[in-house]
């Protein structure tokens, strides 16, 4: 994992996540923030970020709490129990088991993804 922390703000709650140190995850981070209109497919939320980040190393499985990207629609994908419909770029993971809140709150229609502000020491 990298030290790139992000926040997923669903308005009624915020989840923290950590991005991997990959080419696609770095491109994703460089273009923050995103406000994404979400659709739901089973236990996956997804929506277009409007930017093609390319493709590096798509994988067919993402764990619950996984955050991914696919250039098939330029979608940000947030998993909480679903397998991807096709291989996706695994960008990082929601920290701990915070992702359970996604299953408990089925009315998520948008998310703002932004860099987490680090506290000054």
C-alpha cells in the first residue's frame, strides 16, 4: 500500500481508504477530487469518473471493501460483497471493515472522493 489516503464521502457517512502504489492508482489520485453519481449492481456501487485512466493490470476478483477502476465506461467501482462483471484495476481498499456501512445503507446515490487531509505534527 502507499500512504495515499482518501475519503469516500457519501453525505450521511464518510469511509477512509488507502490507495495502492500503482500507475493507475497514482493517476486516479492525481485527478482528485471526483463527485460520482452512483448506480448499484448487487453489492457493488459504480459510476463514471469521466476520465480514461488506461489499463495496467486488471484482475477478475476484488475483495469486499475493494476500490477499483475500469476503462470500460471509466467507472469507479466500490465492492462490498460482489465480484466484478469483468476484470478491473484494483486501486486500493477501504480501511478495516468500514465497507459494511455500504451494505447497511442501500440508498447511496453519489460519492465525493477526495484526498484525506493529513494532520500536521
